[in-house]
């Protein structure tokens, strides 16, 4: 059986060892790099299926690596999972715009890492695109289209529109972070969802949808279920059936 080649890029040797130990039993061929420069050299020498990339490193950080990969030959470009300890939602969005297909927050469990790598191996290299006409009407109109996509459980379109919306406004607003939180919650990324709702409340302490969603996250994590509907922040505000109603 041919093993998929995984490259772990992190400046901390103990983190690299932990990630390698989590992945090798899954029949992956695992290699390591201590910084971005070393990672790019290894990519030039042999093809890598998935790269688990830390963002904060000396010599060349993860964002610089993602930027360098923009001009990488398509057939040789790895799928990138970004790994960071900072929990920065804007950083996650920026990394996704640069081509990362997933975003994991330290500390992570072996199960989370293995699930992310398995998912990355089935992810197409080419990112889907959206019709540019969906950007018509400005920031608020794009957020309305995000709400529509979320109701339809079209998370790919919702994510693409949120990335585009981030380019339309210098500072993102409470509605933006609230919708990003809903997207992460639908993907069962509970920690990121909570941080997004928190950022929405920080941006506008009176923004009720984010407060309601934060309450639901608390109930899900405390009791396993919640009767609080998802608050999308518009006049309809309905619970869409495809979104998980229980924390598993």
C-alpha cells in the first residue's frame, strides 16, 4: 500500500514529535521541517500530499510559506493544514485566502489531527470559486448572501463569500464574526466558533445574535444540547436542519 507523504513544519521539536507519533500509525510517511525555508527545500526535492504548517516560526513563518506556494506548480502543490497557538480568527481567514484548506488550534488531540489529514487527502487542490456578481452591493449585501448560503447548508459558498467580505472592509464587524462563528459551528469547530462569537460581542457589545449564539455554545458544551436557535442576524433567523443540534 502506497503511503501518503506528510510534511510537519514546526520550530518546536516536541510538537513535531507529537504530530509524527499521531500520524505514523495511520500508514503515512511523515517528514519534518523546523522552519519555512527548510519546508520549501523539502517540497522542491519531493512531492508532499499534505503539509501541517505552523504559522509562527523563525527564518520564514507560515504565512510566508503560503505566499510562496501561490506560484508553486499545481501538480506538486501540497494541501495545507495551518496549525497555530494564537487563536486569531482574522489570521485563519487570511491563511484560508492564501490556500490553506483547514485551520487547527494548538493544543490539538491526535484524533483531531488524523481527522484533518484524512480530510485533506480527499480535498481537491483547486479551490472552488464564486460568481463575482455575488459581490455586488457591497459588504452588507455579501453578508446577506452568506446567510442564504448557511440556510441552505452550502458551507463552501458561505466560506468563500466570507473570505471575499473580509477584503471589502478594513475592519470586520459583529455580523461578520457572528456568521463566521456559525460556519465554524456547522463544521463542529466549537473552539473557533466560540472565539468568533466573542469577537462579535467585542466589536459590538449590544449585538444580540452573537450573545444568543454564545449562550447556545455554552449550553451545548455544558449539557450536550440546546433549544436556542441559530441567530443569523436578520429578520428570518431560523434554525437550519442540516446544522448539528447536539455537541458530539
